C-alpha cells in the first residue's frame, strides 16, 4: 500500500495512462478507522481494481465551537488497518495541501441541507461539498463509497453528482453497528462509560419508530415517542428526531416511497447521529 501526502503525487499514480482501464473505487474518510469505514473498503475492493482511501479531517465542515481540534486521530493505526483491508493508496494530505489559501469560492447545497444536521450545523454541508469536489477532481474515481450512517450527507452528495455531472457513481453502504446496536463512529470513543451504556437507546428507539410507522402510526406521534424514549433513557440532549422522505429530505407526502427516521443527540463530548430507512410502499408485484 502506498501512502501519499501530495496531490501531485496522487495524480501521477492515478494518471489515466498509468491506470489504463482499471477502475478506481474511492473511500473518503476522516480517519480513526473502524469497521464502518472498512465495510466501504470491502465493497470498493470487490468492485474495483484500484482502491483509494482519503484520510483528512476536513476543517471546512466544522463550525466554530465544534470538535475539529479534538476529533480523534491516529494515522499509524489507520494506515495499518487500511493496508490490511486491501487499500492500494491512502491519500493523507495536510490542511495546507488541501487549502493552501483561503478560498473565495463557496459551494452551497440546496434544500436537502436545510433540515436535520444542516439545520443545526450551519455551513457543515458547504464544507462537505467543498472537500468532496476537490477530492473527486483529484482522484477522478469511477465509484465512490459512502455510508448510510451519514444518510443526509449521502443524499446531498448524490444530488451534487447528478446536478454537476460528475463521472463517478455513488455507492451506498449500510450502517455497521456494534453488537448492542450502536452505530460505529469515530466519535464513540469520546463517550463516557455511562453515556456509552446509554447510547444503544438511539437505535432501539429508531427501530421502535420504524415498527410503529410500518403499523400505520401517524408520523408526528412516532417522532414524539422516539424522542421520549431517548430522553427518558439517556443523559444526552436531543438535537432532533425527524421523519422525512428519503432521499429528497422533504416532508412526507402520500407519494413518498421511502422515509428516513433520523436522530441526533448531543452527549457531553460527542454528538451522535443515527437513522433507519423505512419503506412506505411495498414493491410492485411482478407482472407475470
Ligand atoms: P467519517 O470518517 O466519519 O467522515 O466517515 C467516512 C465514511 O464512512 C462516510 O461515508 C461515512 O458515512 C462512513 N461511515 C462512518 N461510520 C459508518 C458506519 N458505522 N457504517 C457504515 N459507514 C460508515
């Protein structure tokens, strides 16, 4: 496995002539790797000849007062895990390599970023789109892999790719969880032991909500009950519990086929997010 820190060096390695007809699968991350990230690599490894992972804690997607400085980092461990998982090239640029000057050009997502995390993390998805645009231009992947754990990010990136005709496809990978249901996240290490024992309630509550929706319970009642459960059984402060159409992230209508039931909860040193996707309409029966 090659570790590359400069854009120029990465471009040389991924030059069209060098790569010939081999496809490039790309896994962008902020590092402190866990099995969620490795599930993305596994899929990329199965579907491509070359697998590139980026590890970059992107400052532009953190707001003032958020955890950019304290975001967990461990480059050596990440490199070992990436190599073991079959990554061919790890791209680990530093901040100056990616942002050599304060850029004047901003990118703004549309309506999909007005809700959920976009509503409480002002500018977060502007920063995500900025780094993704740069990374897509640098790596020029055939397929790019994103986790459903960050379902809003995934939906916004899908729209970005469609709206601006990027060459890459976007591949969705299901959320990988701990045995007790907690979604794997680099931020989980920042939970206190007590918070860690409470955190599986997020997924429990979302699953309960999903069951209620499938049984026909009204959306606002479900949102309320999910929030109640999280509030009663954890010490975290709820940022949101919301049910929306997916991937449009607009309010549900009679035509919505899929919904997302999502939550964000602020614990003392870690903000946790999770979601479940709910099918609202059965698949059409085969026409035979
Ligand atoms: P991050 O390093 O947290 O920015 O995540 C990098 C990529 O890994 C994103 O596409 C995430 O959605 C994905 N990811 C993070 N956690 C998980 C998980 N538990 N299961 C699946 N994918 C994940």
